[in-house]
């Protein structure tokens, strides 16, 4: 698995263009919880569940579901 720190432009670009839209589609289709969202992103994009990744997924989750 790969670690993402979301500090480089390419990592931020990957989040904005690849991961976030895919995650939003997953949440829309499945109405899932935060843990499933983290698992989905880690599995699909071969990433480690770092604190930074979990925070990003949680922010996207809260924004999507209006929390």
C-alpha cells in the first residue's frame, strides 16, 4: 500500500480529480458509513489508512451528508 500525505501537488491533484469524485459516487450509490468509505478508498486506490487520508475522507463524508 501507499502512503499519501496530501502535501505534494500531485497528491492533492489525485484527491481532487480521482479520489473525491469516486468517493462521492460511492457514497451516493451506497449510503454507507465513514468506515466503509475509508475502506473503499484504501482498497480502490491501494492506499494506507493514514490520519491524513482518514481526515480527508471524513471531511468529504461530512460535506456530502451535511454533517
